């Protein structure tokens, strides 16, 4: 076995596992990792101006592309600075790899927002830990993982054996559960498909559309599920709002096929049967009792489900005219809200179909969840239920690195943009040509509106921009 430092083992095993870009910040605890990465010419290192951006960029890189984003930060305050972004990736089920130095306060502080974490104290254990991290990233529900290595371990020299990369093949659900799910769906009189972010993460878009067309079932989406099918398709009903007139029609659907969603808003359902497909078995029926759960990869399971349904019933007759009438009635221009609608449309008109929008926590960003048309998978990113200011611009930078030939646009308010305004320097340094549209109202606008409406006009001081 060859001799190498722990840092060299880290760099070489990361490369073997497919890492080609690392977003990071240098620090004394990481010198031997950085020196090894300098020698590993197949990995590009992008230095950010704040640790928060390392993981946000890794998140955008992972969710918009086909590879796993990697962040490298110093221990203690560096890792804690990155924790908001790691939490966002956790909420969005985004597979990012976080590598940190090691100190007395490290992984324990972020363990609640990681799927798996490990501390490495022997350089000979580095390849196995990295290998296991990528197994965790590629199997089951994708979420952040973290490894931490003290500087002594990165510097120590040992005989170290590198490992072959993870080759994990996702699996469909069990045949029995697919057959039962097919029976329920095939016998439905008016099925509805509820598509979440798991559809995009699994690459199940074509399989979902094939089943929807076979059943002539309209499709609603969560914000993370936007792009599950194209909004130009007549079966797409888009994303209903929390208070939406279409909710009154939900009772007409006797069976809901929920794919890759936690069903976080079960109040929109009205007692009907749900067939829920999710890679995470713990989510099955967790938020809605009348559920038949199918644990498996969305793409593989939907493909098998269609085969099983087609044995039970023929393809349904087209409902295009009926569903297009529903689209106009409940989601048409008559329900637009100005000026947000015009602003959202202007951004959409400026972008090609495969352009990527990162919707920040601002009014236009909120509005885009329901009214911004999305035509292709992985082209609409949110901060999911973490809902944190500041994520949009660095996330867009990461998405642009993963997709250099696509237009990438972040929509942000002035308050949120200032959280990571320093990453303009990163964009200039590395030529990352993502666009950010900043809506400047010199305030944290939602806070100001609530204070005005709820507290007799007493308004906290606004924000001034440099």
C-alpha cells in the first residue's frame, strides 16, 4: 500500500467518489487537506468569502445538477457559520458533503441537520469514512453528511488503501406493495397526483408523466416539486396556495397518489384514500392517516406501478378539455396578483425554458411558488421549510457552477441579499455569471407589513443599503 498523509487520502478518495468541485474557506486546521487538494488537479477549489456560502453553493450545485456538492470549512465557528446552509440542504433533502476540521465543538452542533456524521482520528480510516459518506448520500433519502478530521490526522503519514467508488443502485418498492397500490389507483374514479421534491431528486419526471397521462390524472405540486411535469402540459395544475379555491374541489378526487412529498399540508385533503410513494419509510402516513404507503425510489417504483396499473385497466380517455377548463378557472390570469404577477412574468420571459430560478424569501419569491411557470426538472429551487433569508444568491452561484451553460437567476429582497452580498467577490473572482434580481424596499418587507397591520402602525426601523 502507498504511503500518504491523511489529507492526501481525503483528496484522492473524494476524487474517486466523483468530486470535481469543492466550495470552501482555508484555515490553519485544514492546511494539509488544502495542500493535498492543490496536488489533486482534477478537483477545482472555489474559495468563498463566508462559510455560510460554502454549503449554500454546494446545495445549489447538488440540487440543480447531477453531482454531489462538497463544502470544506474550518471547525468550530466555521462549521457553525455553515449550519444555516446545511439546515437548508437538510430541509430540501439535498445531498451535500461537508468536510470540517475537528475541535471540541463540531459535529455535535449540526448533527440534528445531518443524515450521518463521523469523526476520523486515524489517517488509515479516511478512505472508508469518505466511502461511507457517499453511500449515505446516494442511498435512501438524500440529505447532508459530515466528516471531521483534526489537523494532526490530516498531517500524519501512513500506509493507506484507497477504495473503489460507491456504486449504489436505487430499488423499486416491493412487488406486493406496488400491486396493492396499483389496485387502489386503477380503481379510482377521479385520481389526483400530488408531486413533491422527491420526483425531481429521483429523476422520476418521465415516469410520473407517463402514469399521469395513462390515468388522465391532473398533477398538483409542492413548491419543491415544481417541474415534476412541465407547466405547459394540460395535466399540470401547478402549486395550490395554502388558501386556494381549488381546495374546495379536492373532495372530488377519491384517490390521491402522493409521490416524494411529506404531505405537509394534510388539511387540503378531505378524507380520501392516499397512496404515498416515498424513499423514506418514516414519512409514509406520518401526516395523513388514511394512507397506503409504498417505500421505494420514486422513479423505479412509478415505472413498475404503471406496468401493474396497465394490467388492471386500459388507458383512460383524454380529459384535456375538462382539465384545461379547470386550469383557467382556478389558476388562470384572473387570479393574478399585481404587481407581483407582472414582475414574476418579466423574469420568466427573460429566461429560457431550461433556466434555473432560485426563489428567495421575498414577496416575488413567495409568489413564484404558485405563479412562476416551470418547464423542466431541477430548474426551480427554494429553501424548503427552513425558509431562511440569504440563501438565494449563493445557492444560485452553486447552481451556475454545476450548469455553466444555463441561465441562473436568483430573486432576492434587499434584506436577504445583504446576508451574502460579499459573494459578489466570489462571482467576480471565478467568473460565475449568475444573475440576481434584488427588490429593494429598504426594509425587511414582510416584517414591516406585519408590524403595520398588527401593531397599530408601529414599525421597526428599516434597513439602509450601502
